[in-house]
């Protein structure tokens, strides 16, 4: 069944909580009036506690049967040449990575009318970047301002044969929305500094579960109320 969405409420609320995106998005033209769900005649809002484990174990489409947890652990961008290039299988520079990540963290992707593009397809994002990508490697648009630049263009690297020791991890950009969304502020520096082996050892699993649980408990019922099916189950 195709579902009608309330885009300004759904995506705006989630991105505000995740701490990602929205910086270039236009301001909302109107603020919806909150609607409280009465409980016990007090007029207070209904709250639920959710189990988010089904969100981590659901299969992500176009990934060869990989689950959400297998996609985000380790935090690395992978590319299966036998499948279409479409985030999270590889990434185009204009892929809506935050919207797609929020979709597979919060939504039940088996429900008709919902997909990885549920939020990305809403007309809330800027139509294009404020700086166009360049036409040569590394194709990224030049940075704003005058930040320090690398001494070389990267053409001296052989990405197929260079050993791991030839590279230095400076941030988690494989899955760019994971740290802001489900790694709490006090642990974010440790997460960015940690190697991928720490992910595989489960070092951040409890943190990711706790943060997603907190977010789902806060807005899960709101997502349901606007017609979305969430991946978490009510406890």
C-alpha cells in the first residue's frame, strides 16, 4: 500500500535528532501544531519503549542479503561490482547518504511503499550543491574558505596495491551518518579514531544500540502516527 507522508515533520525531526544535514535546507514555512495523545484522561503524550534489534537485523535491498549491522560494521563503504552502483553499494557524489541511512535505521524496508529512498524522495533537500564537482580526480567540489590542502593530488597512490600502512584514518566517512546518528557525543572522537577492527570486535555495538533505542523511543510513535512503518518492535 502506498503511504502518504508528512515530510516536514518526518524527515525534519529525524535529521535534527541525528545531528546530520539540514544546514543547507530551506527553513520550514510553517510549524505544525503538536498533537498530544491522551492517556488516562490527563492529556499527556503516549510514550513507548522499543526493541531496535530488528532494525539492525533487517536485510538492506541491493546488498546481496546483507543486514543493516553488516552494512555499518565495519564502518566502510563497499562496492559489489555485480550489483548496481547505488548507495550503500558504492556511492555517487550526489547520493542522499544521510536520508538513506536514516531510512534503513528507522523504517521497515519490507513494507510496501517504503524503501531506502523514502526520505530522499521528499522535496526537502537543496536541488544541488552550492559548489559544483570538478571534472577530474578526485571530482569533489573545492572546499569553502581557505582550509589547508594536501601536498599532492593523490595520483601517487596505487589504490589496488598499496599496503594499509600507506594510509591514515582521519575520519569515518564510509558511512557518514552513522557517527552523528547512533554514536553519542562523548564517544564520537573515540569512534572516529578507532580502527575498523574495533567495529568487528563489537566495541561500539552497545553504544549504537543504546543511541538508536533512545531516538526510537523519542520519535517512533510520531513516525507511526504519520503513516510510516518502523523497524523496531514495541516492548
